[in-house]
C-alpha cells in the first residue's frame, strides 16, 4: 500500500501481538495486489474461462524435482528444521535453470495417528510463510492439529528466503511510501506516475531473472513438488487471504491431489483489477464505518463524541489528512521522517484489518491530532510495510508487486484512466477512495507483461474445500468468499459474521472448532454454517 496502500495485498492471522503483524502483512499485500487485474472482465462481470487441470502424469522432465531428497537441518528456532528445495525456474523449460525455495517444518508433537503434512501460507503475496510458521502457526494453531500434522511452510519463489525479488533500497522505499496519493494538480499527478515508474523499473533492473517466473500458477506447481518430496499423496493446506488464491489455484491445477484444504479470507479469481479494487475500496469503507461507530462510544475518540455520525467521523478524519498534506508533523523518527498524509493514511488503513487494533488507532490519532505527535500512526504504517527501526524493509512490497503484476494485467495503464475512475472509487469510499484509486497505478509501468488473466476455478473432482468468509472483512469482501465457494465444484462456505480480515484463530470458537474438526476428521462444516 504505497501510500501506498495498494489493493490485493492480503495477510493471515495470528494471536494478539503476532497476529497483528500477520494481519498487517496480509493487509499491505492485498492492497498492493489491487493493481493486478483488469482485462477480460467488465466492471461487474465474470469470465467464461476456467483454470485448466494439468495432466495427471508427471512429465519426465520434472521427475528429478519430484524425486529429490530434502536435507533437513536445524535453523535457529527450537523444534523447527529447515531445508532447501529446487524447482524449475521455467516449467516450460525445466532444463533452463532452477530456483531454490526455502522450506521449514515442525514435526507432529502428538502420539496419535499422523495425518501427514499441513502446508500453510499467510498471504501477501510476498509474506514469508516460514516466518508465519515459526512465529505463530507452529506454536499457535490448535494443539490437536499440531499434534497430528507436521506443520510445513515454504516461502514462495521471489519471497523472503526463496531468492527474494529486490527493487528499491530503504532510503528510496521511504520516499516511495510517502508519495502523495491525493494529487492536487498536474505536477503532483505526474509525481505519482513517476514514483510508480521508478519502483517498477528498479524491480526490473535488480530482479530481471525472476520477474517472468513468480506467478501464482508457478508457485502452486512448486507446492506440488513439495507435496511429493514430503511423501504426501494429497496436499493438506490452510491459506489466508492471498493464500486462498494460491490454494485454489493448486486445486484447479491438481484437483485429484487435494486433501483437506481451508481457504480463509477468500479472493475471487474471476474478477479483473478494477472490479477487485472497487470491491476492496467498499470493503475498507465498511470497516471504517464499523470503526467509527465504535470510536465515538469511547471517551478518548478524537474524531467525535457519542452523537457523531460515521459520516461526520469520516469528515473529521479527512480534514486531519488535509492538514497533514500541507503540514506534516513530527514523529520521533531517527531518520527524520515526519508524518504526512500518505503515511497517516497507511496507518489508519492498516488498523482496519483487525478490530483488536482499534484502541491503538484511537490512541495514535489522539496523539497526532491533539499532541502533534505522529509516532503512533508512523508505527502502524511501518508495521504494514515491514520496515524495521533501522530503516530496512523486508521484500514484502517488492514480491507483492512482482506476483500481482505478473498474475493479471494492470487496473490502469496511466494517470488519465485513474482520473476517469475517481468518481466510482470516491463513491465506494469517501475517506479512502482517492488514495486507493491512485494506488492501483503501481503495475502500469511493470517491465514484464502479465501472463495471467481473470478466470474461474472449478477444481472438478477435488475433495471438499472449506472457504471461509467474514461478513465485514475490509480486504477480501464477503462476496468474494461466496463467489469462490460457488465456483469450486466441492466448495463449502463457512461464514463468520464479524469484523476484521480472515476468521481462523481470531477468537471465534465456532470458527476454530469447525475448521479443527475438518482438518482432523475430514468432515466439512454443514451447508450454511454461520458463526459469530
């Protein structure tokens, strides 16, 4: 989200502190991915094409990859072990070079019947599945699930420990994240385009070898190699946010190899980018409305009192953003960054992913609006971008753009198209619409042409797949979960009536018990199952 909130950046879930990090990580990725699609579908339509199943027999040229042996070693975190797996850089030319993929696992801890491996992915694209496994899933998933499954993660190609995509250094990323996405004149509109062009060209200059081969389809094929080398006849999988698109893609390519699969915070692969971005913009407005109603119930809400309407709360926030646009405030940053409109907007959007951060957001807004101290909002923004205190960024935002810009054509090819779409975005969200529209420009100058298109995923013949949707999810709107569950021939929708991004592990015993029962016994939730 380079305000850069870009759309279609997604993330997974964790417990309180760890979960916030995961949620923000999914958040930024989802927002980035908003720039992704935009060709063969109309603004409200779907596509006729469905993802085609791959041949069931493994091509002989891929046999060396499917029969490789992983060499497990200690990797610095107690009870976890790591390995490196090879996959072809180009599946169309398996002999043209390899990509090395980092894998980690924690062996099943129980004495009961082993259920094989459970592969997890927290979203992004661009989030480290290994970091998620070691910080949350491997220790925070239900104990009975961890007792029966080897918990496994693989950083997808181009991500974190798996030959990461590289673009801008920390100093230049700082400048990029502070790009003004509410341009007031032609000079500022040109600056948005220039910032995106610089970012895109930098990725091409530093990661030319990888950029053509970091698609979701290729990552899904890598997952099948991992399944085979782990000795599992079927793939058991839990994916959150973008991880649902990755998991559904696997199911579409290898329906006969689907084991127990949970897709939480589902994406709709049949949407083009403009429709996707509009849906997400409306989703963030829904989340903001819920935050606004909650905020005015608290005496420390700086945006209004008990009689203030959500629309008035939004007006007050917009007025604050306008002040920051003209006069950024101190944020106590050792690198000299001040809190301007761009970073403040990112901080607010980041907090929309998890209602557990609403108090933190109230406190950060109070400090900024009444104390002229932007440190709290800057911290939320930095968490979203995965920027550490030393000014170093993880490769989350770089990998996010690389995957999204390859998966689908850009939503907009130039500033003129953004300007034409502004009324629709601002209608979807008076508070965030303009920012999220301009964020969608970030694939416009990508150096590699997209290889994917919007498509349906049916996965005919797959075992039951549980699709989880949250009714007020800001980043992956509930309608997407309904759509994916309908597309999948064996999809089973599980609904969480609540706030926040994704549902598993976020406090609903109803959701957790339904998913746990499915993972342990293979019984999907009843049709129409709804939790709160």
